[in-house]
C-alpha cells in the first residue's frame, strides 16, 4: 500500500482522545533477536548494475546487483570448471554467498509503480561476472531462483541490463550476520532434492530484522469501532522511502529497509483496505496507519 502525505486522523479526533480509548493491544517487545553466539554488522553496498525483468503476470521487476567486500566470495572457479559443474549431476558443492534484500516499491522512468530487489555479492566475484558472459548468465539465473524461493515469486527468464542506470531507488545499508550457519545445516541443504524447493547453489548471507513496538487503538472503544489507528515505532528509520506497507483485510505487514524491522500481525476486525492510509513522522519516527473498519 502506498504511503500518503495527508493527515490520517479524523478531524474530530485528537491524539489525546485516542490515548484515552481502550488499547486493543499493548506495546509489543522486540522479537527475533539474534541467537546467542550470532553477531551482525552493517554494510553499505556499492552500486553495480540493474536488471529489468517481469513477473509472470506482467508486473515489472528491477533487480539491483550490488557489491560489497564484506560478502564472502565463492570458491574460485574457471570457466571450464563452471561448464563441468553445470554438466554434473550434483553441483551442490559450489555456492555463491549473496544477500537477498527485501522488496521495495519504486517508480520507473515512465512514472509507473514497480518493485525492486537488491542482491549483494562479493566485489571480486562481481568483477568476474562482469568480464565473463557465462558467469553472468549463471549468476543471474541462480539470483532469480533465490528471489523466487525466498519470496514465492515467478520471474520471467527474459531480462536485460539497463545501460544508463546502475540502481533503481536509493542505496541503503544492510545488516548481515557475520557468523555462518552450522555445518550440519549446510549438509542438509546440499543433500536436498529439487522437489524440496531449495537451491544448493545459493548460500544466502542472512539479514537480521526485529519486530517494532506498536499499539493499536479503536475508536469508539465501547462498541464496534469505526476505525483503528496503529502507531508503529521505527526509531532506526529516516524516511518513508525505506518502508513497504501491505494491508490485508485483517492483517498488517510492514518491512523497513535495509532489514531493520519486520512486522506481520493479524488485527481483530476486517478493515476497508481501499480507504486506509498511512503517514510517517520523521521527527518522532512513528508510522501511523489509519484503517476504517467494515460494519459489523
């Protein structure tokens, strides 16, 4: 759902009035913290090139391929070795570490809405695919498959590299884990069959998101509400451009790039999605979402 700039609160309501009403849900503690022994660091990838493709339904998709020294390189492999790998029955021993970023809504050159994804790979491996067409085709193919597996997409295999644009949107920092998965998990992945939907050629550098604190207020509080107001605290977010908000009939899904926050909650009423709106306050760093409720 697109962010709007207008005031989201009814003219008859004030913030004080809202907080006097019954809170439907108390502020939630942050979850999804890194497990004990896991460490993370923030990286700022450098722009590389942008690939344009589309979904099976025709929706345009852009993939920003970026580079960063902090992403580990894959094992060194010659072009002859790659050919042998592709012809083998079990190519699972070769993996390409990459960070698959969350989807973000953008505007293309025709002023139409589209979706963009960021893939970050090691800088030296980036140089290698730039200078070798076979490695480029190989990387793009498995990058597409990685996005499809992670986000349940269906991407066309027809693509082209943009000539005059290295990146669609803005480059933002990403949080990555600095410690690898346990070896036993890698062994399980390498022995998976194609039917499981896993892709052994991709070793994803995992991101670290937390669930933000939020409150949901009903108005009126003593009967079936006319609307709900959700306030989501996002202290690490600088602007609405890094937010991706999706409202379902009874669900709120929010992503804050670069892998800062992820919220996925159900709400106790069915809302009118088309009439809902949202506004991000840069000073307080709070996202307010106003959702009219369907009549009882």
